[in-house]
C-alpha cells in the first residue's frame, strides 16, 4: 500500500490561484523532462485548451481524491502528464480534422501533426512510468493484483473491440470483454516466460519472476533463479497454466462468429504445447546426460 504521506499532490491547494501555480510548475517540469527546454509552442497547445492553465491536471486530482487518495506523487505526476498530453493530442487531431486554425489572440493553440506524434509518444512513456510506479503488489497476490498491469498494455485491442461494437450500435458484451482480457493476460504471461533472463537482468519483476521469488523465499541470484525455473519445474508449471487458461477460453467461444478468435487462441495453445514438449525433451536429455 502507498504511504499516504507520499500523496500530497492529490490534495488540492488552499486556493485556486495556488493550485494553478502548482500545476503550471508541474507542467513546466514535465515538459523539460519529455521535450527539453524550448518547447513554448507545445506548452501552448497543452495550456491553451484551458484558458492559460493546465486544468486537465485538476481532472486527475479530482478523480484521484475519491478513487485513490493515497496515490504516490510519482504516480500522480506520470498519470497527470499522460492525461494532459493525451487531451492535447486529441483536441489537436480534432481541430486538424475540422480544418480549424488558431488565429485570435485568446483562441486555443492546436498542434501540428508532428506535435501530435510527439505528444502521443510522451503520453505512452508517462503511462509506462505510471504502470511501473504503481506496480507494488506482494509476491503472494500476483494473479489477482497484477492482472491490470499485464493486460493494460494491450488496451488498444480492447479499444478496437469497443470501437467495432459501437460502430454496430451495440456495446461490447461483458462476458466477451472478460474473455478478451483473460486472453491478453495469459498471452503476456507466456511472453514473460521467454524474456525472463532479460527481465531479471533489468530488475523488471514480472509476475512470473515474482512467483519464482515467492517460491524461493528471497530475492534470488541468477544461479538460484535458473535452478528454480529450469530444474525445479517453475517454467513448466507456468506454461501449463497458460495452456490451460487459453484452452478454457477457446472452449467457451462456441458461437460461429467467434471462429477466427477461437482459431487464433487454438494456434497459441498448440505453439505453447510444442514449447512445453520440446522443453521437457531437452530437460530429460540433460538429466540423463548428467546422470551418465
């Protein structure tokens, strides 16, 4: 749990003026970090939408006050910056599409296509920072608490499903949404099994590495980790869970319109089974050789 003392930025300042000055100071710091010193044009795009103040930062503070009042300052800044950049990019794209131009002295400044690209990239970087800064679950509650951190990286896929549903004057079925989320979650778990050495080297404690650490009982050395993963069955155990989970999803997709999705999942299951079979074969050969 975050320390409430570390969540000062969620609380509103004494006066609106103080709040605006704080938010402008924060935005100035974010711009130096993301875009460099001389970015007045881009800064104008972000604050022009709100009469000269970055009111979009207040949106984050307003919701965080009752949704997560203990949000740590680094997480707040990453999320607020990401939201600010996203709003600026969105309104710029909308203005460009409508052919609007900022000509009056007090009219909002809209970004160019190049500005939109830079804002979108910075938004993505800040969201990754937010994800990592809130990744504080303990080793015993990995699957429950880190579900968001895994599938949220694939939110474009959920967005695609929502957009297609809306285009058909419908809403995405909640059961199907949950199946999509589970599919993305399990797919990321499978990918983590491939990258575990690199993740360990970069101190990127994925749910799989956290599970290994919990099983070992302390933060392991690379030698201890290799033994647990390659010799003591953790790799096979995790991949078996992925195979089982994906197979269950495929089995639940019974409608004819799910054929393509079901086929895609089945292909992943077959590939995972081949990986597991090959790993078992190599492991058995290595054991036999060591015994000989």
